[in-house]
C-alpha cells in the first residue's frame, strides 16, 4: 500500500515524537509510564487522522499496548466494558429497536409535520420532531437511519419543489448532529466525556444534570441552525410559497399506519418510553442509576408478553464496534490521567488566561477538530482529557470546560465525510440532495454561530443551572 504525502508526514511526526520520548534526558518531568502513554497516544491520534484503518481497531491496539507495557492493568482495560455508561448505551439501543419496530416514530413525525402551512413552519416543526428523537434513539447514526424514511416521504410530496427537498436533506443531518447534546445517550462522545470527568476529577455528570444543561442548548442551536439552512439553501420565492402536507400523503410512503387508532404495540411502546425517560429525569428522587432503568426498559421492551421486538433482533442493532471503541478510549483516558501525561501536556500552556478566553479557545479548537478527526468519539477521546487537565491548571471548572468542548465538537458539517448522518443524506439515489458547495456555504455561517452559542451557554446559562465557570 502506497502512503500518501499526508500519511507520510503524520507518520514521521509520530515517530519523531516517539524517538524524542525514548531519550532519557529529554523532558525530565516525565515518568516512564507517561512517556509510554504519550507515545501510544501520538501514534493512535496520527492513525485516526491519516489512515483508513478502522477507529476501533486503532483504539483496541492502543489499549492493548498500554496494558502490555504495564501502564494500566488488565483489570482497567477490561473493566471499562463493564462501565455503566456502556450498559446504558446497549439498553438504549434495545429500546430504540422497539420504537422503530412499533412504527411510533412515523406517527409522531406525521402528527407534527402535517400541521405545517408555510415553509418556515415546516422547517421548525421538522426540527422540533428531530430534537425529540434524541430521547428515543441513541447515537446520531441511529437517528439518521430512523429519520430517513420520513425525509423520503416528504421528498416525494414536495417533488415539484426541488430547492425545498435540498433544504430538508441538509436540515435533517444538521439538526440530528446539533441536537444530540440534549441527552447523555445522544452520542458516544458524551459517555466518553462523563467517564473522563469521573476518572480525572471524581465528578459524576448524571442523566438529569446533562439533560438540564444540554436540552436548552440543543433546542436553541437546532432552531438557529434551521434558520441558517433555510436562508443558505433557498430563495425568497421558495420560502414564501404555501405548504400543505397531509398525513395521507406521508402514509403512502410508510410501512406503518400514521393515522387512526393506535395499535397495542404502539401504545405499549409509548408508555414504556415515557416511563423510562421519566425515571431517567427523576433520578435524584429515586436514586436508581440510569443504566439500571435502561436495563429494566430493555427487558420489558423485548419480553414475549409486553415487548415489540425480540431480544436477539434488538441486539443486532447495537453498534458493538462503537462500544469497544468507547471502552478502549476510556482506558486511554485513565492512562493519560494516572501516568501524569495529560498534566504534563498542558503544563506549558498559559494558565493566567481569563476564564472566558480559555473557554473560547477550547470551543474554537473543538469546533474545528472535525476537519482533522472525523470520528466524534475520537475527538472527545483526544480533546477531553487534555481540556480537563488544562482547566484544572487554569482554575476553570473542568465540568464546564469538558461540556463546552463536547458540545462544540458536535459541529461537523463542513464536508460530506465529516459525519455519518451528513454522508447518509448526501447520497440518496433518485432524490435531490445537497452538494459539497452547499455544505461549505452553510458551515461558513453555522460554525461561528454555534461556537458563539456554546460560549454564551458556558458563560451565562450554565452557571445559572449549577455549573459555574470557575471552581
């Protein structure tokens, strides 16, 4: 296999850093474990950026290298698979499979979208529906797959208005990506962030606290993005034309009924989902961990008497590669923190920056990181341990810094390959969709807007909700 110029440069940089770390006289403040950790971390990061090798394979190799060299124990490596955040995601996917099988999502979408009478109403009602799906389906790729049939139905109804179809094709992945911050299960990156915070600072961000902090940001950023998509992809004549979409038109392109009496499976699924979300949100009252609540919900959703999906079918929808990736990167985060490597990496940074400027720098770097690291989880694996360590040194609340970094990293709309939902909606046979130029035009407007919004929340909104800027 011939290496490209980019891959060659990255390989040379990684090997050069490893060579410097091997020399005992260099970096006198580093322990042997820290040197090994930094070498493995550098090689893994360069492999994520510059090679087509699967991200999970690279993460597992890095975790194995850290274990084989004694930086972390085998119990630490394998113990991450038993972390409650991993179980939370597994059970959430089982619940999502039950929702998809019942047809409940299509009925809810038809209920919302059929009320639109103008293009702007259609845009914001669609946005609201997509935000709600963050509570039912974990991971952005899963939500994109669930929303695709709804988009195709809308595209058929609006086939004579091509610009509106293109606008909707861009709206769906944009909102799915930005609204993921609403819940802890919205993206694997969130679970990595929570684990890093727990390992590095002993502070646990639960489902309820994340919901309190993330949902307002998700709503604000999603509707702001909806306006940006509307203005960058349509003309005034497109926006002023009337829209009338009926549930019957959507039904023509849906396998499940979207009107009429609810089927028993839909009723059971809706009640179960509402109960699980209510228990997640009321965790401070009953003290039952979210993972246990999710496990109860998954068992009921796949039970022979009350369930809507068989357990073995639901487990097929679980992204096991993502779970292994999360577990391995959690182990890498432990190594960075325990070996002192993360603290050493940020020790040379200026610590006298004002908190606002520090958070602004974190948000800008995290927003631009998708141009280098396409995997959202990989971005959090690389950035969050360093952000947390730097925040502690700068006197900034590490929870605020980590959440700001993770929220800003949710912007990944610049290129078709920047995120799986963007790729999915860019390549739909027989349906008009957006071009790379459309993405660049949107990114030029949306990137600074979302970065400014995250900074506003970190400085002005989150402190009111119990997360101050400084410790």
